């Protein structure tokens, strides 16, 4: 009998393991169904709209790349440089901060403190405003900063101007990330999907209109995407205010002065979530850059492989977001035993999803590359690396699961330390050695080294969750939510 089970029994006397440890908890969805099947069905209900949402969000980058590619080669290179910089200095931070709400809002809802869901969102919104100021300042001076690192001065200026125009949409991007967590914590994953489903064709139209019809070029593509980013939270707000979202008003108590106090837990979780994102994203970008030391063809092939992998990653990542919400609900309500069993089930599901993704990628190895380029040398490099990329999907999916569980438990800081330590002390140096050193594995070395580091991350995070007293996570919720 593990320590959590003993603590459970001591705390609840003759209660069943499905009885919440915290008082006044709302009835959780599927709370009475304690079977594997009901848990799988709930996970599917959460995950499917999330997968659609995140894939549609990623389509914004695809649309911008497509538009830039039809302008000229310089526009394509500048757009790639600008979007990469914005991802690292901007979007990774915003999305990392928003993961704090995956913990706080889900746990507050599960604990029965419904108004705290809206209060946490308010705090995050004000914190994001503060974060946008230095991010925006960097984007403004980016033409000069990029000129230091990029040899082609005109590309640096084009990329920097692209970022300046994109700054128009950064507040909307941040507001949407915070707003969709407000609904997700309550088990509604459709609102964000509907908003972004409407915005995607609008984005494509505006990008075409500004870039080609009005002759703005690359800046027009940036402006079309930025304006659409600002439209997304407006549509999300409309969804909440309309009859379809009125049920969510139980979690909104109006604007409160309390939103300017008790920021400690949110700041800590935000910093940890941002560290995880930067630790993963920057490592991938660094290793992609390292392939330029092999040849231009290797860099092109790695760009194709990374694009394929990122598209595939959105599926387990979306499932990971659903997992963090569900675990947060269960921990908030005090269902420790059920949360542990669900975590095991989720690990199996993610491993299977990653296996299917990897098998599909490997099976289509001779076709996917042709979708991106007609260069035979690049296609051959892509095809020869697909086995390593396919196996990588399994590991990546498991990491999405472990990180999702840790967010649900409120232990993002553990993931942050593990990711940063493993990636930059071990994975990145070993990967560069495998790629450029005596083994001479080239692109296979990139994916094998990065995958090996992620295996180590998964093992460490799994062992941590195995030894963690989940009762302590419940106690943290009780203390924070004032119960």
C-alpha cells in the first residue's frame, strides 16, 4: 500500500475512494463513472477539439510561410527568421505563462471554488500585460539586434520589420491564451476551436489582401496574421457572453481588486512553464541551426523534418493539455487514487498515439518530403532520417503526457529543472557530437541525441511522480484556494 492510499484512508474514514477529500466540490464530469472506458471517453471528448484548435493555430505560420514563399526568396528567409525569433522571444513565454492556468484554474474548479477560476484568469491577464512590454520592446529593436547575428543585413532588417508589424497582434495572442483556459478549466474545449476555426480563413484572406492586393508584401502577411490574432479573443468573449456560454458565468465574479494580490503561485508556475517551453524550443532551434555546418541541403532537410515533427507533436501535446485539465480537476477535488490510475492510463494512450504517429511518418517517408521540395538530394536526406524521426514521436508523446500530469499536479518547476538540466548539460552537447563529431551520424545523430535526452527526461519525471505524495498536491490546493 503506497503512502497516498494510507493518507486517503486516514483522512476519510468510511468514505469510498471516489469521495472527494475537499468539501463542497462540484460534481466532476464522469465523477460517478470510475472505469477505464469512461476515462478514455472523457479524454477523447477533451482532446479532439484541442487537436483541431492547436493545428489551426499552427496553420497561421504555414499561411505566412506560404504567402512569403510566393513573394520572393528573401521574403521567405526573412519570414522564417522573424517567426523563429518571435517563437523564442515572445510566444514561448506567453504560452509558458498560460500553462500556469492549466494548473490553477483546473484545480480551483475541481475544488469547488468556482469564482477563483475567473480570478486566476484576471491575474494572468495583468501579468501577461507586464510581460508583453519587454517582449514588445525587443521586437521593436529587433532589426538592430538581428543585424548582429545575421550576415545578410537586408534580411535582418526585413525580419525585424516583420516582427514590428506582428507586435500589433501580441496582446490579442496573449488574451486568447488566457481566455481559452477559462473555458478549458470548466471542460469546454469547443469555444476556442470555434473562434480559431472562424479566424483561420480570415487570416488567409487578410494576408493575401494586404500582401498582394494592397502591395504591402511581407509586412502585409504579418499584418493579416496580427489582426486575426486580435480577433480571436473577441470571438471567444462573444462565445462566453452568448447563450452558448452563459453556463460559464458561474466562474466569473466580475473584476476584482484581489486580482492585484497573491500573485506568488501564479508567477512561480508561469516562470516554470516558460522555462520548460524555452528549454525545449530553443534546444530544437539550436540543433536545427547546427545542421547548417553540414551543408545547405542538410539544413533544408532538417527544416522539413522539423516541420513534419511539429505537426505530429500537436496531437500528443493537445492530449497533454487535456490530461493536465483532468488531473487538475481530480487533484482539486481530492480524488487521489483515481488521479493515479488515470495517469497510468494516459501514459499508455500517449505511447500508443506516438507509435501510430511515428509509424505513419515512417510509412510515408518517400512521399512527405516531395510535398515540401523537389530537390532529390534533400528528399533523400529526409527519407534516410525518417526512422529516427518516427521513433522520436513515441518519446515526444510520452513527454507530453508526463508534462501534462505535472501541470495538473502543480509541479511545473520539476519539469523545468529536468528539461533545462538534461537538454543543456547532456542532450545538446551529445547531439552535436553525434551529428558533427567522430560518429558522423549527421541528421540521424540530431534526432537520436535529442530523443535520448527526452528518454532521460521521461524516466526522471516518471520516477518523481512515482515517489511524490500526491496528498501534498491536494493540501497545496486547499491552502491556496482558502478552503
